[in-house]
C-alpha cells in the first residue's frame, strides 16, 4: 500500500482552515448564546409587565365587585331587607379580603363588615334589636375610600414600595451652568 503524504504547505493550509472553522463556529455559538440571553431577558420583562397588568385588572375587578356589593348592602339596610344586607355584607367582606395592595386595612374592614353582617342576621330574626346607623355609615365611608384608592389608575404606594419616578434625578431649573449661560 502506497503511503501518501501532503506537502508541508498543505498541512499548514488545512491546519489554518481547521483553526478558522473552529474560531468562526465558536463566535457563532457565542452570538447565539448572547441572542438567547437577550430573548430570555425580554421574555422576563414581558412577563413582569403582564403580571402588573393582570394585578391592575384584578384590583379593579375586585374593587368594582366590592363596590357593587356594598351599594346593594346599603340599599338593603335602607329598605330593611336584613337577609339581603347580611348576604351582601358577607360578599363585600369576601371581596375586601382579596384586596392585594392594602392587606391589613382590607382585613380590618372585612372583619367589620362581617360583624355587621352578623348584626343584620340577628336583626332579621328579631325586630327589637337596634342598629348603630352612624357606625354603619362610617364603615361604608371608610370601605368606599379604600376601594376608591385601589381602583384609581395610579394608586398610592404603601410603605416599602419603591416608585422609580422618585429615584430619577431631575434637573433643577434654578441651577445655572458654570459658564453663566444657564
């Protein structure tokens, strides 16, 4: 069997060619990893934006439903329909318990709504029990205020939340430039 050998020039050409193909392949791999990372970051950002939109929609839905139940409870109390008032107070309390932005304040209001629902249930059984109307009206006012805050397009931030707008430095219009032109 004959032995075939390449000239040293061709050995160098093939070595350089292999090196070139390896470098190009490595660069292509790095580029694909970079694009994949950028796509993952974009997907994460999109997921965060979607989550924020869903939270806003949920907050508005729950607030709207709580507002409706509260209005029906108010009407039922005025009409002295204690069974409906009981049901709607409990429904309002359920909605207030799902308010994500103000959990402690919502929980307190939900507890008070449940107490009034219990009073309405007792009132439906005996007509002699007296209703503390000023306390009921105060509870309606505080609950409506919380729902208004939560349904606003730009709700107030609670303690511990960060507003990115406030950390952005803004130029002071009163400051002049060093060269005296401003």
